[in-house]
C-alpha cells in the first residue's frame, strides 16, 4: 500500500461523507498529524465535525459508507473516524459517534487527540482545528495521561498473557515513552521519537529494536521461547516505568 493510495482514500472519504451527514470540517490526527505515518501499518485517525447530532438514518448511511470503503479500498481497514457535533466541540467528556474496528459506537474524543489536532491537525475539509476546537484547560492533558496510565495500563501489566502478542508489546512501551515526555515536558511526540525516548529510559535494546523493525521494516516471526522472554521483560519494564512515572 502506498501513500498515494492513502491520499486517494482520504479524498474519496471527504467527498462521500458529506453526502451521508452535513459536514463542517474533516481533520486528520495521530500519525498523520505527527509526521510518522506508515502506509499499511498506521491507523488513519480522522475526525469529522458535523452540523447536528447524528440521527438514526445518518448512522445507517455512515455504516454503509464505511462498509463500502472496506469492501473497495484496502487502506480503509485502518480508517477510524469520530463524528463530533460542532456545538459539542468543547465538551471533553461527551461521547461521539465513532467508526472503528468495523463497527459504529460512541466514545469520547480524548485530550490527547484534541492536543494533536491543535499542534498538528490536518484540515482535509473546512476550517483548521484551531478555528473551531477549544483549547484544553491548563493541566487537562497531563491529568488525562496520568489517569490513563494508572487506570488502564497499570492493570494491563497484571495480565501476562496479553504481552505474548506483538501489539501489546509495541503499544505498551510506546505509550509509556510518550506519556513520560508529556508529563515531563507537556508535549506530544511521535512513535518514532518514542523509540528514541525508550532507549533513554533504559528499555531492553532488543525489545526496542523488535518494535522498530515491526513498524519500519519486515522482521521474521519469532519463536515461542523468545516471545515468552520478550513478554516478561517488556511487561516488567512497562510496569516499573509506570510506577516510577506516577510517583
């Protein structure tokens, strides 16, 4: 999959979503916004600002749109989109209709996403994020990151079976590195920058190299014994790192 295929999908999505629901703006965040997008590997994180709450009929139209894209565009498997009502952009805790993982449901748009949009969000349609999206309150980003580490990721380190899987190893270490920088410096970093930060934090070199190669290369599969050893070391490092960071 190439960047050109991704660009064509985004153009098609922007065009078709406006026929499914009245749309004020469409913004990209995540890896696209932070300059570390990897075609075929990174998620396509999109946010659409809509004029009014999404009706049942519009939910059906959006579901049909996303399923059609999945059937016709390879890159659409990575496309996630939240639909935020323009009048509710300032309500950080509000749930918004969201398409992700093959289904439509409701979830909040996190302070991390909001900050990404302010610092590097890409306007694919309509005004820039800074023109519509209210800024976070002082300390709001740090408070969210601390809560996410304590209430979600720390309990995850008590589930050793999860760490046998590549995505949990990758995400766990990268989340820790990115959270460390946000709490220390108040800024967001890309996953590529997080790999450098992991080295500074003393993460196991072979685990960091493993994560790097899976994101930017094409490493061979690893055996069960190596996977178990990697899981134990990754989980222990993330747990110690979270405990240190929360202190």
